[in-house]
């Protein structure tokens, strides 16, 4: 594709508002004489900050890069250089657009310029008159990947931590060529994985080897001589060495697979997220258009998508949520001095069931210390240890553990029926039945076995940590440490700072969470802590509506606009009816005027019934007869979907305000962070509290808002 001469004045309305705050990533150029005698102009992207601050691509950075590439295009035309290459500073190629500046974009027209300047500046890499090379030497995200995509050839450092196009996760599309170029480089199905599927799976990224296998890069090079070997690769290509992408789409794929693959992906997104999120559907539209391999047409579609999305409410809310995940989650509010934390050299796990096995797998993999499991009989213990070994085996088979590491980790996991083997444990966590007396018995016994410095942790989801520790001689070393299921996937741990938990215990718990690569939010010891208290409100209102005559389908989908990743009854099926019934009861008991229990749910749980009928592939077919029988058993006062949703939203706003007044957490931001990380609440809403502000629920509940000014985002019905 041919580009006109780069002229920064065309983008003045975008550049001037950003100029004062933007951290400029410079494009530093030097000529390199290759072994063959050819001359390569090497651009190094460098923001002149240390390695902790990756290169970013703000508007003025793009303008400077465009001018640099324009000058190199002139040099290439004059025969002064034979090729151009672009690389990054140490550890950082480019982490994409500088999103901190988006609030300075005043209008849709200026937002569109953000797409145009990216296409123009980066597009020059493919319109220099000589081959261009991207030497991806570190983190490459979003626009950083698009820098590489516009280059003719690409190498990647094998130690690069991540390469990804995360835009859809953030409420955008890959708008500087990515949504158009990737499908034509690696094929439609691979492109859908990179652009749609991975971002929607908690922002999953690629490793360098995966990028090579897909065809996003042409060479994987060891870090020890990365630049030198990349230059040798460039010289060889300039000398005639052929390079072919392994997954380049052919004519048959364009004719037979392209439209079908996009249609399937669209249906999958709709089933998972509904139709409120805009970004994935705009990305799918561009990917569908890419079938024609018309770059001008594709880039124009990207410009239009960026103009709409950047100036829209969903993106602004996404940035609020993203800031919580990237900043607040890394600096937990109320965390004590980490110097107070004790070392953990051995972990004990009471229980050997499914949850305990998940704990053991996580602890041994992340901490790499001995882990001992215990249960009532040897058969259960052996089964639990075998489950851990099986999970480690799966990781080995997927290439995420090498054989030596697999052998070392499996040897660290043992089981016993003798709790005395916990004597030298520094950290003991229970995964036993959710009943206060059971947990009290466990910790009472352990207190006589472990050292006085050992930390005792309970994974209770809603019971009082203070009550669990009420019979201990040293309750100050007991802490709540609540994981979410599945343990390996969900990034949140609620660390419960009970009334008697001391600073050293809390500090150790926070350090353990960090070492497990989890995000920890500190809560006080109140029923349900954060996530389960909010979900108890949702589930309780849903079951009460069914109990009193509202049709199941109406109830199940009334809350769809709130944005939870699954319906209330899908959630109940996931956690298990017994667990769900326990959660409702444990909240109704202390707060009978605000939370409903459900005798019908108790009966369904006791009978082993299911709520949702599924086919052989696990897809929902409808609701079971057993569930349909309970509708209206407590009287007939059915609600419409709108009535129920308004009731639920107002109730949530009321309950969250009470939680904040009680000091469960320090700010609404922590409520939002917990729901994003622990319940999969979508970034496009920003969090539950901005959503409740936007729909007027906060005003109805307490005559105010959680945030001033209100954070915009998806509130479409």
C-alpha cells in the first residue's frame, strides 16, 4: 500500500492536547554495515526511562516516528540504505498506545485521527522502497505488535515475556492495521484466536514460540546474541534467503472457511458476553472484511471503529477498570510493611478433595516448597496427591513444565493421615467442610502441633474468621485467605483481616498471595467479605423471584445488562446447589431483612437435582422439570424483567453502600476490583459501582453516587 508524505500538521488537533503529558518514545537511528557490505538503518525505540517503564506509542511519538521513516524513505530512494530495521530498548519493544492520554481526546473526529496517524506512521514501514525488519527484543503489545506487522520480516527474542493484541479486552480493536493484517498473515482461525479469543480469556498472551508457530514472526532467536543474529538474518534475507509464513491463508480458505469461522466466533461471543459489548463485534466486522485483503478498505474500517470506540462510554469505563487491575491491584490498600512477613518453607493443607488438590498444585508450582496434604483416611489422601500429580503432568504435556521441573515438583507433594507431620510447616490452610465447628476443631488440633510462628489460614467463603478462631490460644495468627474457583485461573484472593489478626500474619498472607501470582484485596471480617456478599444478593433475589412466581427464564436473564459473565442459575450450577444454598443462608441469618434464603433451593440441593438441562455436548437446552416445579410455591407475585432488574440494582447499591460504611474495604474501587478479578465482571462496565451510578440505582438507594463525576460506560438495555 502506498502512503503520501508524512505531514504532522494534518494531525495537529490530536498532537497538541497530548504534547504536555506524553512521554515521548524516541526513534534513534544509526547505520549498521552488514557482513555482506550492505547498509541497514537501525531504529531503536527508547523513551529514556528505566526498564520498568516500557516504550509506549503516544500521538507525538507516532508523529516523530513517521518523520523518521519519511526521511529513511528518501534515503532508500537515493540508494543510501538497503534496508531498515526497528527494535526497542532493553526488555521493551513497545507496549502499545499510550492509553493514559485518551481522556485528552475531545471528540470523535480527533479520535479518528488516532487511527489515521497510526496507520500512516507505521504503514511507512511497508512503503520504504526497501525491506523492513522488526527485531522484537522484549514486551510487544497492541501497537507494538502492529509495528512488527507492518514490517516485511520479523524476529523475536526467545525471552520476550509476552506478545499480544489485547485491544478487545480494553474495549477497542487492533486499530493500526492489526485487525486487517493478522488474518492475512496467519489465517482466519488463528487470527480469531489472537484478536478475539485470547483477549476475552482474561487477556491471555502468547509466548515467543507460539508466535513463531502461528507465523506472527519469522525467526525465534536466543537472547544472548539477539541483535547480532537478527542482523545476520536480515543480511541473509537481503541476499535472497526465502522466508515463508507457515499459516498464510490460501484461496480455498478465503472461499470456504473465512465467513463460517467469523460466524461461529460471533455466535460464541454472543453466547458468552451477550450483545452489549461493542469492541468484539467491531473487531469481527473488520476481520470479516479482511478476507478481501484490501488494506485501504481494512484500514478505513479500523479508523472508523477507533473513532467510535475511543469516543464512546464503554472504552472510558474499560480504562477505569483497567487502571484498577494494573495499578490498584498491585498496590493493595491497607497492606502492612512487607518486612514483617515471615518466610514460608513448607505448606500444610488440611483436606485432600478437589479444592485442596487445587491449592496443593498452586502452592507447589509457585512457591516450590514441600506441600503435605492430610485427610481422614489414606484412600482420600492418596487420591488427592494423585490428582495433584495428574495436574502437574498436564502442565508438563503442554510444555509449561520441563521434565526435571515436573519430577522435582511431584516429589515435593506428599500426603498423610498424621497431622503431626505439619509440625514444621510455616503456613497451613484448610479446605474442609464449610461449618464453623469443623474448622474450629481443625485449627484447635493444629495449634498444638505447629510452631508458634506458623500462620493458620482459612479458605472460608462467608463464615466469620473471628468466630473460627475464637477458641484458639493465639487467634492473632489466623487469617482469612479466600480463593475463587477454579483456583489456577481466578486471579483474586480475598485476604480477611480479622479483628485479632496481627500485622505479621497479615503481611505474610499478602506476601504469599503475591508469590502465588494472585492479586490480594484486604477485607474486614464481615459475612461474605466482598464477592460472595454481592453474589448472595444476586442469587437471593433471583431465587426469591422464582419462589414467588416469576418465570425462570425471565429471572435468569433480567440481570443480563449488569454484565455478569453468566446468568444467576448458571452461576448456581457452577458453584453447586449446596454451596449456593449455604451462601444464601449464611447471609440471611445475620441480615434477614436484606437477604433472602430459599427453602426450594435447599430442597433441590438435598435431592441432587440440576437446574439446567444440557445436551451431550454440555450445551444448555432449557430448565429441568424439577426446577420448573418450584416456580411460585411461596405465592404468586411475579415481576417483569425490568421490575426485577431495577429491584436488584437498587438492592445492590444499598448493600454496597452499607459494606463501605461498615469498612469491609476502604473504597468503591476495591469492590469493583474484587468483582472484576473474582467474579469476571467485564471491564466495559468499569465495575459494579460505576454501573449502579449510571443506571440511577445509587441515587434511588441512598440519594448519591459512588463516584463523582460519574464514570461513563455500558448501560444499554
